[in-house]
């Protein structure tokens, strides 16, 4: 279900059968074979291969390219339902790329204590979700004609950027490129909270002083 999470949640968002992703026999049997190879492969061959750096790079590039294709598929599926509306396209497209994170968080929150949900995707958004949302926005704008590019050009551009950023984060230790935006947002929220708290405290002080004056008058 984690492997087909994108198809399941996109189908749920568009009112389609949830078992639709399992209709692709090749994808289903490929997932079953990889699952068997990881957990029951002779001599832990899957883990030994994955330890090799070139194999990791190839698999990462294939994974992120497939993620962009899943986002594009989700955007195209949403465009057939929500014609001429860009917000549903962006949201459904993002689901196509990051549904595995949300489904995994939901599964872990069922098994673990609720206090540990802060580590999950609902309260601590990962790079995958942010990137999926950005890519979905770009491909949605191309789909509705707001950006003068073809779908193939947009897919190639998004795939190249996502693969390059992931390789830089993995090999060169580059931090999350969305961190500056996240930090600025948190600062704005913190300032707004402090202002709200100071106003509430001032109102409480005024109320207490008013009560004291009323008592003195009495």
C-alpha cells in the first residue's frame, strides 16, 4: 500500500475506485518481487547492492524521475475532473508525489503513542512533500496554459531539478533548500503569536486593574 499510496489517495480525492492502482499487473508483480528480494533474498543481495554508491545514485535518480511522472499523472487525472480549476490540480498532483509519506505517518501513528506524531508528516513537513507541491504547481500551470512550455519540457525540467537537488543533499550534504522559507514562515508566525499573547496579557492586566478600582470605589 505504501508503494501504491499515490494512486490510492489520488483515487480517493477524485472519487474513483481505491483498488484501481492494483489493476496494473506489471507494477503489482514488480512491487511483490522487490518486497520478496528485500526481505527474503538470498544472502541479503538487495542490501549489499544498495550499499554501493553508484547503485544508490541510479536508484535515487530513477525514484525521483518516477515521482515527477506520478505528479504529472495525478495532475492529468485531476484536470479531467476539475476542468479549468488550478487549485485542485495542485493539491491532487502533490498527493501523487508524497502520498507514501502521509500513509506511512498514518500507519505509524496508529501503532505508536500520539505524542510521537510530531515527527510525522502532518506536523513536520519533509522535503519530499514540499518538492511535490512545487512540482505539482509548475505542471499544473503548464497544463492550464499559464506557463508557455510543453508537458514534456516541464517534466524534464522538474525531473532534472529534483534529481540534482537530491544528489546534492545526499553527496555534498546540502541542507533542505526550503529551509529559508520555512524559517521565515515560522518567524512570522512566532511574531504574530507574541503580539497576540501580549495583547491578551494587556487585556488581563486592564481587567484586573479595573476590578481593583471598582473594589476601591465600593
